[in-house]
C-alpha cells in the first residue's frame, strides 16, 4: 500500500486518542484505517469510503489533519466513541 508524503500512518498519532464503545482505542492513523476497513459499508448512509481514502491518501500534514477530522466526524455520526463519562473508566 502506498501512502502520501506523510509516510506510514502507523507513525501518526491521534491526539487525543479516541476511545470507542467496543473498547478499541484509536491511537494512530493506522488504527482509524483498520476500523474503517472493518466497518460494514452502508451505501448512501455514510461516507466511510471517502474518509478511508482521505486517510490513506493524505499527502501533507494539512491533508492528514483534515482527514483525521473527517474520521472524527464520521465516528461521531455513527455514535461509535465511548461516552465521555465511560471513557475514563476503561484501562
């Protein structure tokens, strides 16, 4: 797989990390890409493919930040993050 000029997403952290309802923690761009790849596509309902492609193809730091923001919006629209009061209770 070829990534943009920002390099391998395994090296790009989410700050702050995102705790998901299923217990998963999104710490790196690679974690976000893995979640998107595993998530069932719901045609016409969400922008999963668009967000995935933006993360994979980010060619600059600015594009990377914008793609990460798009991912955050996507997970929030699907109510995937853990509620704030529950997020601090997980190890």
